[in-house]
C-alpha cells in the first residue's frame, strides 16, 4: 500500500458474509487466528488500532477469554429502532469502544413518522437526530454521505436529547424492511 502504518483494521464479520447472523457457527477458532494476525501487525506498529465489526456478545467473549489483546472497537449496526443496548453495555463495560454504522438506517429512518416528529420537536433534521442519538449512547458514528451540505449538517448536532426522549427513541418499533438495502445480512440478523 505504500504506507508506514494503517490507522485501524477490523475483522468485518465473525462469520462468512453469506452466513452473518443466520448460522449458529460463530467461527471462534477462525476469528482467533485472524485476530492473532492483526495482533502481530499491531505489535509491530503496522496498525495503530485493531477491532471487529458485527461481533455479538459471544464473539467478543471468545476474544476476551482467548486473545492477547482485546478488540479496541466493535463496529455494529446501531440506529433508532435497532439499538443493541445489551451488546453496547457489555462492550463499553469492558473498555471496547462502540462504533455505529448506518445511524440513519440507510435512509429508512427518514420514513418513520415518530422519528420525524421527534426531530421536529428538537428543530433538527432526522439525520441530525439519529447521529445525536448514537452519540448520546457514547458511540462513534459513521454517517455516510458524499454531499458536502449533508456532511456539514451531520456535524451540526449541538443539542441534547432528553433522557425521556432517549427512552422513547430506544423503544421505537424495529424497522422490518430496509428497502433496497434489505439484502445485507446484518439487517435480518441477531443484532
């Protein structure tokens, strides 16, 4: 790659992509082997941070029990109406940073009336509310956009959602249909 180091590398999934959250085989041994390679690269200075993505509690437990270095981050699908609260608490209580991808649910949050009403209550856009929600869960957020105006708006989240409204948002009905993005295995899985 022509680089002295890479900032972060993650194992994208504990299972082969076609099996994500559909199979009971969690590939514990394979994950530990991949993790050993990342650990070696980290210890040699080639990687600045190492982590995982889409790992459930049992996957993280396998790493904590058997790996020399624990994951530094667990990147998971997390948004209003799909918040793996137990997994977030489990990882954060063990010093693993949680990172939320798809905070706007691939745009599906824009269609939810209750989410739109809550955004209106705060005088913000739905994406701003969704990003702020994940931040208040002490998560790093990864909103996706190539539009510079959306990037600027996504960063303009200088407001706080009340505890009562956070509770409402945590309990909004789960999105069942992710539209054209529904083919991604994580949308139908256990997270």
